C-alpha cells in the first residue's frame, strides 16, 4: 500500500514567553524572533564575558548590561 504524501510549506511566527528570563539564554535562544544574538553579533559575542548568561542575568531594568573582556572607546 502506497501512502499519499504531500509537503506543504507552513510559515508561522512563534513567540516565546520569557517570563523572568532565568530559563532563556541571552545569546543562545531566539528570544527576539530574528535569530540568535551570538549569530547576529558574533564580534560582540566573542568579547562578552556572559556567553552562557540567561536573559535575566544579562539584562538589568529592561536594558542590556553586557560585561566585556576589554573596554571600548
């Protein structure tokens, strides 16, 4: 018996509920919806000391507070 299969392209938008941000990776989860921050900003990711930080750890009062290996001018 042969199965009839049909491939359908499904385009959808998925939103992730971040909550307190402790279970979502700042750099490793697609929480903004347009890609991983480590892929979007690889130069910033390499210099960042919080590469394994959760969103909660990397954000303070709704603002990113990254910690870098060196200072920027």
